[in-house]
C-alpha cells in the first residue's frame, strides 16, 4: 500500500494523464492479489479428513506387558455379552487384540498360554497358526438371540500382519456362558496382559513382541 500511494502522489504532481494511466495499472494489479487471498482463505478454513482410529490406539496402557502367568477377571453379575467385533493392532513393543461386545455388563476372563486347544463342549481339536496359543475364555457371554446383538461376522480366524507376535485370532464359540477365544503366538514365552474398557465394552489383550 505504501508503494501504491507513492506512485499516485508522483503521478498527480506530474500530469493528470499519467495519474489516470497509473490508476488503470493499479486496478489491474489488485485482481490477482484479491484472488490469491480468496484461495488462501478457502484452503485454511477447509475441514481436514481424519483417518479411522486403529486398534493400536485403543487401550490405556502403553508399556509392554511383563507377565506370562495365567490371569483371571470376574464378570459383572448382569453380564450378557456377544462379541460384535475383533481387531488386531500394534504398539511399540507389543501387539494388541481387541474384542468388542454388545449387550449388558462387563466380561470376565481366564487366560493362559497353551500348546494345543480343544473346543469346549465337543472336545474337538482346534487348529491355530503359530508356535503357541494364548487361550482367553471370556465369561459373561450370551448367544446373539439372547442379547439381540449382531455377532461378529468378519474373518474367523482373523489373521495378523506379518512380523508381530500375534499370528491370528479365532472365536471358537460360546458354551455355557463362556466364549472361547484363541490367539496364535509366534513363540511360547510371550508376556501378556488382559483388561477391560468401557464405551463400548471391550476386552483388550496386549502381547509383548
């Protein structure tokens, strides 16, 4: 703006015709500036597109687990839950498996690392890829017809990306209020932890790499 005012002052003091010519040039030069400002404003006010959250972002613990012992948790008295989703994600130092539920209450669990697994009820052997199996028996479970929840219908087993400790996750079904789930491991000496989260109800299993 200081530059334009100086030019106009000089033009007026010289000749009126030069002032008119200068005014014409000023009008032409201002259009790209106005257009450029408009584009910048439009770009800065546009809403960014957010990526969908990953399973790796779920949970409240960020340090790798350090226990290999069998672990247990108690279901709430009103628990009547059906698995509606299963996910596998990664953190720095460990893999994370998430079971999401619909229904009421909070799930319990009994977990241990085993070399083989048999389906509860039938006793049939269950094939799971990997060198060991982290068996998580989820208590407080109910069939979909009882909870009205649309059960998980994705891949079963759900395969993990290569390179981690978790190889796959399998839902082996519900028997007498317990949902048998199996997590394949690439080695048998893995540390792990199990805990629950709310809103939505989830059971989280972290396995150290």
